[in-house]
């Protein structure tokens, strides 16, 4: 004679899982030492949490999380704006540096011209 066992309905499985968290079902088992009962109880609690985590992972993996997607879209727009502002700031720093360099070169050229003009004037005045 063969017997088949079927899985309990989800509500019954949940009730059994919750009972495992509250009371150690292995504590009064005659074939187990107290330490073995504690170890099996911890294993049962861990197995319950792993099953729960697996269910949550299936839910998250099976369908897109619309709230998360909308938050990521907002973040993507903000990051695009930050990147644009960063590029503009870098460009402004480069342009300011080039302008300062050009001003310095122009000032040096003007000073060189003035010295050259003063030098030729001194030479001219010396021969006169």
C-alpha cells in the first residue's frame, strides 16, 4: 500500500512556518539531544527565511518595479543635468585660462614695444 503526501496549502504552510519561529518543535523529541533540537530549530528558522527571501526575489525578478523605474528615470535626468553643468564649468575654466594667458602675452608684448620705443628714443636723444 502506497501513500502519497501532498504539500499543504500556502496558508497552512505559513501558519506552520510562523509556529516554528515561536516555539521549538524539536525540543521534546525523544531521539534528539537538547543541542540537536536547538540546531534543528535554528535550521528550520533559517530555511523559513530563505524561502521567504526566495519568494521576494521571484516577485522582484518576475516583474519590473515601476516605482523604482520612475525614481531611476528622475535620477537619470538629474545626472544628465549635472553632467551638462560640469562640462560647462570645465569649459568656462578653460576659456578663462586661455583669456588670462592671452592678456598676459599682450601685456608682455606691449611692455616689450614700450621698452623698444624708449630704447630707440634714448639712442636718438644721445645722438642729437
